[in-house]
């Protein structure tokens, strides 16, 4: 697979195929993250479209101090926050997540009582197969927010906990907890599916 740096260089000289490849690579994840902030799928898609326009206009200002992916998601999140702030004036925010359960994931020394594990460990003998990948992606799609955004950014896009904390304006400790809870839900869905409980 061509890396982002090579695609950016091609894009800077007007290669439309490079742009199409970047869109294919990131569009789905960008929509998921935008949806964390805004109240409808249509608005999330608008945010993503505006982000791509901003990226094309600002490409010459990208200096490579971060990865392209990190820069792209920063642009996305800034635009999504602007739209979300407008929406918040009309619709109250939903604070349904139960924060009281967060502390139960750590022992007295502040270490994990049940450490989160990446999805590669769900796959027997480390061998990815098409069904497993489909089940994991389906499970991620079923997650509520902010779990879907955190799991997508960490386990699909490969951002660090620190980058995710900055993007989503969470503490790194919260990112770890949300990631653990999201992975737990994904694991449960996958295991149930493999036992024949769901499709």
C-alpha cells in the first residue's frame, strides 16, 4: 500500500488518483468521528466534505510536524466542534454515559484490573480472516459514543491515546477506560456471533 507521504506528494502535483485513495482510506473513519460530535449522519457527512475541502486548500501549509492522519483528524474535529456548538444551542447534550463505573476498572495502585486488549488477540493464532474482520467492524459500528470514536481512532486508525485525548478533549485516563469498555463490547459481540448467537 502506498503511504500517506507519497500520496500527499502526488496530490501536491495534481494527481487526482492520490486524492481518491486518501478519501477511500479515511472517509469512513472520518464520518464516524464526526458523528461523535454532531447529531445526524447527514451533518457528519457534511463535516467530512468540508474537511476535505479545507485539506485541499491548506495542503501547502501542512509541514509534516505530525502525521497526515493526525493533521487530517485535527481539521475534522475542529470543524465538527464548530457545527456541534451551533447544534448545542438548540438541543441539550446527552449525558447518559455512566461515569460512576469508570473507577472500577483500576486497582488501588492505579493499574488495570482487566487490561484492554487489541482486536488482533481476538483472532485465533494471529490469523485474520474475512469473517472475523467483518464481525469486528460490525461490532464497532454498533458502539455508542464516545466508544465508537475512541475505538475507531485507536484500533482502526492507529492513533495514540495521547492524540485521541487531544482530538476528543478527554483525559488520557478516560481514553483508556473508554477504549477498554469499547473493546469489551466488541469482544462480546464477536464471541456471541462466533457461537451463533447473532449473524
